[in-house]
C-alpha cells in the first residue's frame, strides 16, 4: 500500500491574529497645537476663574469695585508668591509643606530683631538669610541625603514653627515703620491694585521664564516623569532639587515679611495653614501631584480662583470654618478629578482594543487559540498518516 503524503497545513497568517501594537481604526486622534492648549487643565481653570468673576460681579453686591480688587489681591499675594517655587517643586515629583512655618519663623525673627533696636533694612536682610538657610536645610536633607520630601518637610513644618515660638514666644510686635506698612497696603492710583503687586509680578515672570523657556525648566519636567532617565541624559537632579528648595525658602521668607508688614504684627503663628491654600491652588491650576505636568499661568489662575471664592464667601459673611472646608474640598477635587479622567480614558481604550480584536478574529474572543489548536490537530493527523 503506497503512502500518501499530505502537506502539512501552514500556520494561521499573522494578519488573522489581533495585533495590539498597530493603531486602532476608531482610536480618536489626540489634540494638537492650539486645540490641545485650549482644552488643557490649566485652560479649564482659567475658564472657571473668568466664569466665576462674571457671576460674582453680577450676583454679589459690592464685588465689582476697586476696593474689592485691592483687598482680594492683598489676600492672595502670599499664596501667589509661595505657589511659584512650589509649582516647580511639585513638577519634579516632590513637595514642600514647611513654607508656612518658614514664613512664620521669618515673621517672629523680624519682630524680635526690630524690637531689639536693629535697623529695619538689616532686619529684612537677616530675615531673607533665615529663609535661605531654612530652604538649604530642606534641600540638603532631600537632595543630598535622598530623604523623602514629604517626611522631611512635615518634620521641618513642626521644627520651624517651634523655633518661631521659641524666638518670640506668645508676644507680638506691632510698631514697625509707618512708611513701610503704608507702602505694603498702598494702591496704584484709583485702580485698587496694590503697589506691591509690581514685585509679585516680577517674581511670577521670573519663575514663568525659568520653567517654560530655559533648559533648567525642561529638565524639571523630565525629573517629574523619571528621575533615572533625567540623570541618564545629564540632568543634575540633586543640584536642581537643592536650589528649588532654597528658592522656596527665600520666597517663603518674602511672604513672611509681607504678612508682617501688611498686618503690622509679628507673631509666631503668622501664616498658619497657608501651605494648604498653596498646594490646593497649585493642584487646581493643573499641576500633577505625581510630577511632570503643570504651567505657571494655570497656577496663577488656580490661586486667583481660590482667592476669589474665599473673598466672595467672606462678603456673604461665611465663617472661616467653611472657608477652610471649601479649600480642602478643592484640594481633594484637584487630586481625584485627573485620576477619574485617566481611568475613563483607559476604560474607553480597553473597549476599543477588545472591539478591534473581536473584528479581527471574526467575532470570537478566543479565535487565535482555536486556530492554534486546529493547526496542532491537523499536524498530528498528518503525522499519523
């Protein structure tokens, strides 16, 4: 009996299997150019700010006035100042919770030195040096020793506030030079805009240019995505972190000086809780708590939005407890909303992958396994023959 040779069946072509690496036909294309900017998180924050300003001007009595503009900006100046270096720090994936305590320590030191008879300009210089030293201490522990920023700055939050209490105790100093206190509350003509906003704008421009138009700023985004990759391409990660914390300490001391002269009172508890408002504004402005994302314009809008909400609630005689609650809710929403959005995008992408897989396999989700099983069965039959 002659043997009949039956050719072995060829494996199923690769095209018959679902290819998860190729683009899906129905996958929506990402936004580019102006459309991407206009739909970004920081742009949405700007829209929300403008919408609330229009609503408040129409619905809240006395809101649309130069007086409101002046008091509103005076209230948000400390948050605006501290939010600038905080933005850069969070973009790198770190955080600084000690900023309010640094401002309080600066205020206490300022009061004691002035009460001791020292020249006011020398007092201001020493306060700035104290803020610099506080930032260097944080930077050394985090950047040089490699300790986690959350743990370090929680510790220095308590440390600096305790030092402020040691320096000035329960006392308060209020007899600062009238020309300085008058300057820090003066306005530009009839606009209601505080004169000190000129310096604040310069600080915002400095950090905006540093982040968005320099190689150093681009390196911060790279550090936020992956510190290992940033180190591999030549970015000095530790040195960058160190100087960011130094900048945070200096700006926090500026905020402490402003706080003291605006309210004409140096106390150990000045600026308490300010770090909550700063972090909430930064995250609300589109900066990712995980690092790698964020812009200065979005953060400015976030600061102004929270400040406007709080001021409007104050006009409505809402208690400070409610104001703190609102700030906390905004902070939670700033963290949760991006995660929900990312989860929805991932779910929709998974559905498209499964739909494409089903089409490529003729509607059977396990078609590749059936094809492979059929091929093995045919091969066995051929060998038997």
